[in-house]
C-alpha cells in the first residue's frame, strides 16, 4: 500500500503543477480580455472589467487601472477606474511612484512595483 501512496502522491504533484500552469494561462487570458474591455468606449463593458479586476484584488491590475483613470477618452470610465483603483488601498504608494512623472513613466513605475502578466 505504501507504493500506491507514494505513486499517487507523485501523480497528484504532477497534476497540481499542470493545473497551476493551466490556471495561470486562464488568468492571463482573462486579464487580457479585461484589458480589452477597458479599451472600449462602452461604459458598461469597462465598468464590468473594472469591477472584476477589483474583485480579484490582484496588484497587477493597478497599472492598467491607473492608466485608464488618467487617459481614457470617456470621463465616466476614467471616474470608474479611479474608484476601482482606490479599492486596492494603495493611494499613497501610487502617488509616491507617479508624482511628477509623465503617464508612460508613471505606468512603468507602477508595473515595476505591482507587476504585470508578462513576467
């Protein structure tokens, strides 16, 4: 029976590793889909994407939400992104990282601090 337990443990480790890889890919695809919605001028689509990013509470969402809160052509979407950004409770750190910087530099600083899915 101990051989079975040892082999079963190896199998579950392999499956677990594969599942993590699959979930990471799914997370990445979902994140890209949410980014696509943030690019939209459709307020409802952007709002749903922002709400999902906030719900997932992953710091990787901070840089795109910051960019949208500053640069999106639709005011309501900028305001929604700013509200979503506050949910991360990183206002002070975001201000420290972005103060006095052009938008590209600010986003780069946020990516360095909070990460991205290309890593």
